[in-house]
């Protein structure tokens, strides 16, 4: 039955693609005007390659956004070490910057094609991947079915299914089975994720842990860091990072509540989407707060209240300026953001209660004493105040978080073992062609 459904779906998606394809062009143009697309490389979203395909075996690795891109960097580096070519696709300008910063010219970067028959077909016709590795929760029906039709093995790594996604797929169990049967292997982040993929028809499933734990801490430019440290001096600091709409205002209110108790307090606010920075800065100004915008090169002066981290790729810089970090998308939004990077950098982690997307990581950190969840603005203010006042408690949290991350490592090795049956033939092929086999 699932084969019949797959054929029906494939036919339906082809028809739908033909009908809506012109509308997608309007959508891509709109995103470009909002700064969410790279205008110069817009054609890649239609599957039109921006570079030539190299000779030899090639693996397509897809990571949607920044977090997924960072997570697959060590995996990609291992694959490159085998002598196999990699084309890495991402979905955002920010993640493209991360790919360039961490992998440079060792890979070919392209923007992921739209999940429509014409775009996906063009992409696959050009790149002809021998293997597709997809990160986390990128389930694109047209892409999965097209790869399946071409008999290209597909492996989902660092796989996760949120509560909402799992509930949605369960209502369409026939659709899930028709798609997930095309996956040659699923490497899931947690036992719960593994059980969910199996319930939806994926076989086989391996549980690896979170690849994000096996990454290096986010880097920082040493010169810029030294300069900012000099500007901040001995003033107390805390940070609100990866914030979403509403959380910047909460952080600013916490700052206003605490600055009377902590003289010279500097609050570092790093929005998840820097394009919102103009509106955020205006909001802070209306609250009577003095803001230094990193993107403008503004210095932290004696009267600066807030350092607004409205730049791309400098999370490591901001986290190294403080020992306390609230991680966003957890108070006014749902799902949470990755707490592992702050923990890696010896930071006491705070977050709201809506952290479902990183449930296991937060649970491990909470159990060890490396993180604390807060209910609302007042509870956040109380937690920040407590940690600023109590150096021993703060340092205990920092050490517990770093130790927990170390204990969680190992996902990369398990993932590489799961990928070995798919990659090993490509290594052999690459070596034969490298020695004149082609």
C-alpha cells in the first residue's frame, strides 16, 4: 500500500509543482527583499547550480539553518577526510555564512532547492549525488520521493521530531510511511525521537545522541574580544541570547529592575534574527536605555545599558563576555534554542519553560545543576540577581554545565558507524578513480 501511496504522492506533487511554481518565484523575491535570501544566488533555489560538479563520488549534505549547519560540520570534515566530495546545502543566508566560516572552499555550498519537482529535478540532474545526508527534521516530500525514485540512499542524521510534528505525522500515518520508507537509515538524537521515527515507519533507526555536543565551542575573534573586554572592564554582565520577539523587551525590563542593585550592569542581548535589530533598538531607546549596537561598531561606554549583538556569527564573542546566559525562544515563544553552546563556554544557563525541541539536553543540564528554568520575567530577574550576587553558586552552575556537555559527547562516532555502509563504497570508488580508475 505504501508504494501505491508514494506513486500517488509523487504524481500529486508534480501537478502541484507545475501549478504553484510561478508563485514561488514571487515568494523568493519577497524573501530577498527582506534580507532572508541571497539575491545574487536566487537561481540556486530553483535548482540551477552555481558551480560545476566535481569528478568522482559526491555526497549531498543538507542542514537547514545555523544550528543544523554547526552540528554537521565535524561530520562533513570526516567525510572530506575520506577523499569524497561534499555539496552542502542550507536554507538561510546566516547558515551560508557559517558554512563559509567553518568549512570554506573544502565544500561546495548551494542554497537548498525549493521542494517542487522542477527545482529538485534540476538540482539532482546536475549534482547526481551518490548519497544524501539530511540533518535533524528536514522532511521534504518531493525531495525524498525524487531521491527514492533515483535510488539514491538517504540517511537522516541527528534526527528529531518535536511534539507538534509527531502529532501531525501520526494523523497522516499513511503519508509518513510512504515517505519514511525511502530513508535507508535514521540516526536519532534521543530514545524518544527514535521511538517516534519507528512508530512512523522508519527502519532501521539508531540512537546517537546530539551531534551538537560533538562540535567545537563557537569561535571568537581574539582582537574583538579583547577590545570588548577592555570596554566592559569589571562591570557585572549577563546575556540574553537567541531571543525571539518579546524576549528582548523582557531582558530589557530585567536590566531596568537590576541596574540599581548592580552598579554599571551591562546586559548583552543577541536576537536570533538580527534583521529585527532596528525595531529592537528603537524599543530600548523608548524605555530610556542607552544601547551600543555591535553592527554599528559602537563602543560600550560608562553609560551603556545594553550591548545589542545584532551581527551574524559572533555568538562565541558575546558568550565569552559573561558567565550568565538566558537562552531564548523559551519564554514568549516555544521550542527553545540550543543550550549546549553556552554550557560549553562555562556559562550558567537560564531558560523559560518552553524548551521542547531541546528537552533531553535541558533535562541533562538541569539534573546536573548546569541550568535552571524560569517561569516569567520576575523569576528571570531573581535568577540573574542571585547568580550575580553568589559567585560560588554561579561557578558551580558553570562547571556542572561544562561537565554535562563532556558526558554527552559521542554522537559523532555513532553517526559515522551508521553511515559506514553507505560511505565505504564511495571511499573505494574515490581511491580507484584517483589512481586512474576513471
